[in-house]
């Protein structure tokens, strides 16, 4: 059933919009390759990035309950995506309780990740937000690529990382420098390498939400 949503793939150029804020989202997208950001402009005019999408994510799933999407969804890199109409969800939910349960599980995971960010954001050391961002990103990428060891390519600019973590671009630069000085990470151009992953974990009390899943409650396959 999921494969039926991925029959037709298309390429999307970096910077292209998949949806714009306050418009009706008539299509959803399965992201096969690349990074996508959901961005929103705050009252101050500063951009905020509430969500970063990675390969395997269903883009727009969190917006289908609303008449209009609250975010602008834009390609952060060259993409490979599969479009499917919003109405197709009706068929999926009606025909497969297991897939319906998986969609519910995705929402639960997203909520847990947001709670972790909220807890860290209340601490006075702003650089810890960057630590959590790096750890959550690595965990998410490993879900689709288990062979991923200790480094990943991050196509986002420092300003975009700041918009995703609530930091300024300058603060992101200082935070990276601090982690480099502590020998916790290494950075080569846009690659982040974890030189001391246990040390990073201990800084924020990190829990990999993708490792501690219990999906035994899901209905059996149809």
C-alpha cells in the first residue's frame, strides 16, 4: 500500500517551494532523497524552522488536520520526492489499521522530540540546543542508513541551524567553536563528526527516541 504512494518520482531543485504558508495543502510528499525545511516567519520578522525533513519522512502529514498549512515548505537541497493527493490518505486509513497506527506512532515520536527540545531550551547554556540538534539529526539519519557511523553531511547554513534551534547565526558559530574546543565534535566543511558521542549524550541527557520504540501495540498486517 505504501509502495503505491511511491510509484512516480520527481526531482525538485534546491530552493523550490513544495507549499507556502497559509495555503491549502492538497498534496503530501514522500521524501526519497535530500533535506526539506518547514519555515515560518515570526512577528519580529525572524525566520523559524520548526521542522527539518529527512529521507523517509512524509512531508505534510502534520498539516492535514488544518485547512491551511502553517508553514512554508522548501527544498533545502536537490530532492527526489513522490507526490500523492491528500485524499489518498482516506484510502490508506480505511484499508490498513497497521499503517494508520504507524502514522499515529510518527506523531508520538515527533511529540517526544519536541518535548526534549523544550526541556533543553530552558537551560541557560544555549550551545546545548546545538548538541541536541546534532544528536537528533544523527539518530534520524541512522534510521534510514544504519551503516552511518559517526558523521553526517549537513546542508543547512549556520543561519538555518540557528532558525531550527532558536539561536542566532553568530551563536551557532560560537557553539560549534565551543564543541570543537571540548573535542566533542569535528567539522570538515559541512560534515559534522562526533569525536565523543557519549560526551555529547551526557551533556543533554540524550535519549534516542528511535531506539526505544515499542510498537507491539500495532495491529498485525492486513
